[in-house]
């Protein structure tokens, strides 16, 4: 079974959004640089180098909302052991792969897709999984 391990939320103003979630829920927000698309990494729980310490907990991030409707909704990221296989499964199941896979430095390979109902989600194969193949 492939688990949800990350969430992504669009923001018109990432600084304002970061301040809201920090003040309201105590989340830690870290603005990344231009090489990471000015993404905001969000820690919702205690984590180590492998991710959340608490079983079932997830962290996430904030990305810039644009005029593209695909950037207007919250998205979840599902961890998969073989991205290529799961891209084929998405298509076979009636979904659509959005764009091409991209490498997230130090993390893994990521691609977005829409399900049969038009919901935007993403999948990621971690780099440590790619080395095992």
C-alpha cells in the first residue's frame, strides 16, 4: 500500500500563509531559495532526516499560486516505490499524468497527476528507493 507522506497548499502570499500556520498551529515554516522554486517547507511534527518521527504524521509545503487552475487546490503527495510503474497505473485507471517527472534535489523524483474526478495529486519515488532497483 502506498501512503500519503506530504501535502502541498497553494498560496498567493507565502509569507502571510506561513505566519498564519505558525501562529495558529505552531508549524515551522522554512522558505527555500530560488533553486527550489521559493518553496516553503512546512514541518507539522517532530522530524528527523527520514521524515516525521510520529507514525502517521506528515509534513508539507506551500507553493506559489498562479493563473493555472491546477495551482489553486491543496494536493497530497503519495510515496511510491517505482514512479514509472505508477505513472502507467494512473493512465490505465483513467487518470492523467501532468507534465514530466522532475527531480527534487536530495529527495526524489516527483510528478503530478489528476485522478478520474479531476483532483490534482502527486507521486514521489524517493532517491533511496531508486538506488535499490
